[in-house]
C-alpha cells in the first residue's frame, strides 16, 4: 500500500503545481479520489478565494460514479482545513461525503488548522495516514511554510552574470546578459512570487518595469528601497499605474498607485523590512537588485533560494563583480536555456 499511496500522492502534487502564482497567500493543494487504484476525481486549488482542492475533486466525480466516493481513498497534499474562511471547512465536506480513508502529505502549519483538520476527521471515524511524500509537499509549498513557521517571506535572490562572473559594466551602462528565451523564464519566475524588490541604484540605472509581461499570471507587487526618496517620478514603475511600494525614511502616504511606507532611520535592517512585508501578508519575494543589495541578503543569511543565470558565451574581462556565494553552499539543480545555465541554490534550514 505504501508504494500505491506514494504513486497517487505524486500525482496529486503534480496537479497542485497548476495553482502556482494564482493562490497565494494560500498554499498550492492537489487532491485525488481513488477507487480500487482508479482515479475517479481530481482537483486543485485554482485561485485565491475560490474552492479548495478537495471540493473541486469531489465536484469532478461523474454522476454515475458518485456512489463510489464513500468507498474511495482521498489523497490530499496538505491537511484539509477545518475552519470557516473564504470557503467552508474541507474537513466537514470530506465527512459529509462519507470518505473512510484519507492520505495526507503534510500537516498544515497555519494556526487555524495545525492538526485540527486531521483531528476532526479522526474523531468522525475516518482513517488518516499522514506523511506520504512529506518532504516533496513541503518543498512545493516552501513559501507557505516559511511564512507560517519563520514569520517572514520566502526570499529568492536572482541575478545574471557573465562567464567570468561580472553582472554589469564599470561605467554603469546596462549590460544585456540574458536573451529573449531566458527573459521569458525570468518573467515566469516573477509570476510565481507575490513581490519583487530592487534598490535605488537599480531603479535609477535600469528604469525597469518589473512586470511579467512575457508570462501569464499577475505581476508581482513592486517594492523599491529608496530611503532618501532620490527616485524621480518619471521612472516607469511610477507611471504605468501598477502598484508600487517605496520603503523610505521620509513619508508615509499614498500617491496614485504608489504607496510610500516610512520606516524609522534606526530600523534600516533587512530583517526589519522583511518583518514589515510579513505584516503585509507577503509570502514570497524575488530580489532583483544590484550586487550590494544581494550581498547584504547573503551576508545577513536572509535568503532561502538563489538563482544565478550564467551566460556561458559572454566574457567581458572586467566589470562589476557579481555576488559571491559562500563556498559551503552547493548548487542543488541546474538547467540549460540556450547559451545560459541556470543554477539553483537552496539554503538548508
């Protein structure tokens, strides 16, 4: 049974992945209903505020198979919720449908759930098996777990560099390291996170839009560190009408689509900034700043994932050096796109 449970849980995890970029601050969740090793229903949490995976799974069962639901096993990648939020409790729906066996990948760390959903099922006589593909489920929802267990957003550092490890020209002119194919991947990354952050110099020198216009899904909330309000309002992030947050020491108000958040001068630390973003319910943030800002996150150990794009066909001899990753951090995965190699690093917790 263990191998069978793992097989169907793996399928549920694949289904859950379809919700990335659409469900935050909720987690991605997938569910399968299986009768005698045949899937009769499947569903995933598609969009924040809408039906959860379990409900979509039950609703997908064909009318001529609904009588099989009480005889089926429900596989779900996260503990079913047991509280009233934007939707009714999934645990109550499971009990109402008469399901007798539920396999759960991992317990929900949210304080409103955190074992209560499992307890409600067990108290109703449902057999619950917990922990099938637990680590895979935690990895999939690493943003959600970081937010609730560490009380801060999940932080992803990203930069592009040449083969000789430079990320810019010495004269501050823009160096185009990535091509169209890689840019599409970067825009997909943006679509998967709730916010994106840069520093003052990056905003001034590059005048970026920071949208995911080359990918589907909503663009992330743009956040700029501009402590002394040096940025001119002619920059594109202030002109396109999309939300932008400016963290600064001078003002605390809203001007059109731009929100200014004032922070005390003595609270200039990145930890304080992440705590403020946590209070704004931001679960994940992509850092696309310059070498100084990125290095500050690395040295402060305030990161969870690093993504480095290396253009293996480009060398410039001299320039602005890219950040240095500590020697003890080994890359966990890599993929090749055209002339570039994308390296992924995960920080152990």
